[in-house]
C-alpha cells in the first residue's frame, strides 16, 4: 500500500450528510471481480445531475472529498472504499464517519479526517476555488489562506498509514511467530498440515 | 490455563493461538480455507497487486457454487455450455484462473467433486474435527457439525488468510444450547434448529459461539449435525459446534483428504479429547425440551418467525415488543398472510430442496421417501431438487432417488447454491410462495418479492405432494 503522509490538492466540495455506501457505490456494481474500475460507478446516481461536483472539470482527479456528517453509513461493503480509491481519492474530511467505513477506508489506505462542522463549512468555501492540504505527521489541515485545523487520529492507524502498512503486511511481520506455530503443528498434529496435498 | 475446565470452543481457540496482542486481540491460525467465486476475486487481485503469494496453498480449496446455473453444464458433444449472465461468467472465470495461478486445488463446474463449499468440505474430509475453518460465506458455521470451529469472513479477511494463514480475532463468549429428552418420530434436525432459533431469536447468540449438547445430538447423524450447525448464524452466533464422537470418526474415515494410517490413529486419539470438560462453564445457557418440538415452518421474513405446522399465523399484537409487532406486520404484508390462518392451509407454488443446509444424501433420502409413488400437486408450478455436490448426486443416482423425484414430477439438477439466494437463474417469481429447505427467508432472498417458508426436506416433499404446507406425518 502507498504510504500516506501528505495529501494536497483540490477537494470536492461535496458537503452532503449521511452519505451511505449505496450512494458511494450502488449494489449493482458488487458482482465485479476487481477493485479497479469501480471509480466509474462511484456516486453514480448523483452524477446523473449534470451540475454534480464530481464531474466539474476543475476537480478532475481531486484527491480529497469534503463531506457532511456520518459519511459511509449503511452496508459493510468494502467496495465503497475501493470505488473512492479508484477515482483517485486519498482522504475524506467530514464531521464524522461510520465505523465500518472508516475501518474499510483505513484498510485500503484512505485517510479519514474528522473535523468540527465549522471547519467543514470553511473548507467547503475554500475548496470551491483553492487547494487544501492535509499533513498527517502534524495532524493538520491547512489552506492557502492561513486556515489551520488540527485533527485527532488513532496513533496505530497513523503509523500504519504513514508507513504504508496494511493489515496483511503487519501480520506478515509476525512471520516468525506464525512459522513457529506451523512447525509445532506439523510435529504434533501433522494431519492438519497436509490438506489437499494428501490427495488419493 | 490447562488446569481450568474448558469448553470445547475454548480448547480449539487455545490450540490455535499464535500470539495474543496487548489489546487482547489474538492472531489465530487457520487450518482450512474454502474459497468460492463471489467473495474471492478482489482478494486474489490484492495479492497480485502487492506481489504476495498464498502462504499454504494446500490448506485452501476452491470451488464455484453461488453463481453457477444448475441446469446441464455440458452439451451433447460434451462441450461446456457458456454461462448467460456476463457478470457471473466473469466471476466464475476469475476463480478458474486464480486457483491454478496461486497453486490452489480447484474443482470446476463439471468435476464430480464440485458442489456447495459447505457440502464439499466435510464430504472430502477436508474439514476436520478440532480445525479452524473459514470461508467468505456466513454459513461456514456448518462445519461445526463435525466438531470444527468454523465461521464466515469478508473479502479483506479472505486476503488476510490467503497471505498469512491467520486472522486477527477477539475471543467470543460461550453459549450452551442443551436439548433434553428425545425428538418425536417424524421430527428432523431441521425442525429442531428452526425451533431453537424461534426460541432464542436471531440475536440470541450474538457475540457467542454455540455448543449444542445433549443426547439428541449424540444420536443425530453427521448430516443432521451439519444442518443444525449451519443455521447457528441465523441464531446470531458466529459459529456452532457439536463435539466429535465415534459417528464423526466413522463419517470421515477413508475420505479423500482425511488423515490416513498412523496419522489417522493419532488424530482420533486427539479428537477424543475434544469435548467440554466436566465443570466448565458457559456464559449463557438455554435448555430446550426435545419432546415439545414439532415439524416446524416459518411464517415471516426472519428465521426466528417459526411455528409448528399445526399452528396458526400469529397476530402482530401477540408479540410483547413493539418493534417486533411492527416487524411482524411488515412480514405478514410481504408474505401475503393473515393472522389466524392455519399454517397447513397455506398453498405453495414452488418447492426447493437443496442448499448447504439440506442437500446431503440423507436429506435427499428423506424427501424421496415421501415422494415415492406420489406425484407433485397440480398447483405446484416449479419443484426442484438440487444435490449439494457431484458426489451426493452420484450416490443419489446409484440409489435411484433421481428417478423417484423425476417420476413425482420434480426436476433433478446439477449441484450448486441454486434457489437459496437470487444470484443465479434459479429464482422464485414475485409474490409466489416457496417451501424451501434453505436457511434464510429474508425479503427478496429467493428473488425479488419471493415468499419463502423454511422447512425440512421431508416437509418440502410433503408440500410438493399436497400443494400446501403439510404435516408430513399426516401423509403416511
Ligand atoms: S447454499 Fe445458500 S447459504 Fe449455503 S453457501 Fe450457498 S448461498 Fe450460502
């Protein structure tokens, strides 16, 4: 996974509250085989409106979304995070997030930044015309107009994001413990270790 | 730790602990991983992108089931018949190429070993007592019937297991469902588990792993135990377990991936220790009197909406909880039922005998015993029997069960998940009813607007004969 230290660039001034996973990626996109390409289905229903923020040319490839309360509520589908990632989003700033979504976002290297509504209102304004930058190391969101907001983040998640460590990567760092278990099991209970290698 | 009396779940958990982290989460070793076409493509893709390999390919088995049509798979010339739905075809093709790419044993659509993951695992001896077993499907709890700790996982966990053969988990609480006494004649394991879910509710087991205990389970066949554990998830539990015993060992002995020779003897000696110790305590305990269990059916859209076949559709007001009253009303509206209707007056237009709950040989025998010499009622438009695997199909055909079904006017299909869920062409039409041996009666589960009544295989067969939900004991 790519490390996330700073995210800088244009931000979609989205602002909608209670954006559920069905809005992020509708159910008919779930019968897919790839995480890639889901960006095309992201916010599909909203994009039918020709004035939608996601298709405004000045925001093409913007890495940040500024959204309203309770972003990512609804189902647990991991496709929501994959869809955002595929459209180039690396961070979402909102007053709050659903737990499952922020977990899925984290697993996929997307930074979720929670800031009070007043800060969101200001960022919505700036985003219309100017870039925003997020500094994960110092836990700040800044604008070219000297705005500076600080945010909280779980230290473990911060570490993982900054180093580009995903959960699988972290577990694989425990390789010696896993290998130790396997050696013990192969000795004491070899029948579990054989699996399909034991074909007739 | 070893001196304290432990439950079966705790023994299996302790036996698979790789490491405990400071926050209490545990890295748990996974012995067996079953993979199907729907929840695996993105997991394999992630491995490919990150350049990771499958840590222990021999501990994973891949088989398509959810999307696969159950109609003929080969044409007269022996060529594979293409799959009409392009997205299903794509998911199936992805599994077919991912498995060999990562060195995983794969049984394709026309292989005799193909079938529903939860039927294939135990019948090949791939699933073993005392093992930890996972699959990207919530009914993985099924494998608890042979004494394994088995539960469903999501796509990112599928990736985690493929890469590391472990999962990060927190230990569940323990729950005992003790069934006392004996089941009456004509009452099956499916009736019992429906009755249990009706008693404990769909949240009854939340946060717990259930162990089913009592003489009823000791006397129950392995197929029956798999049926019971399969639906643990409907009772809110992540997994269900029944301690392995001589019946389990006899069932597994000689199966393709079951241990052989000296390994077998050592394994059995170990498996015999896999029972809850005298004096071990459960966090929660429920006692059920077996003699009160009747052939059981569902009336609503939640698996806890159960009633005996001699009963009536309940009135929403009969529930104490106001939110349950509302849910019951919504269920009745969806199901097109009135309070006070006799369950045995409800007409069905469809019958589905299959799914990982009830598609094993014993289930098919039970249905065939009812259907032999009888025929489908004219009001039943669609009735299909879908064996759980190619091996079950073969055995059923050797026993002539397929002929019994066909002569009674039912269709005999190829193995797969079929009408258990509306993901493949086998669907129940809107506003029609189905007597179904599957495990979920959710809104739209068998197709948009479909009305599902969960029943046992014998009861599904009886419904096919009379065209109504019927007490199978009245037929004989
Ligand atoms: S038969 Fe139904 S419950 Fe079982 S694995 Fe298939 S879809 Fe899931």
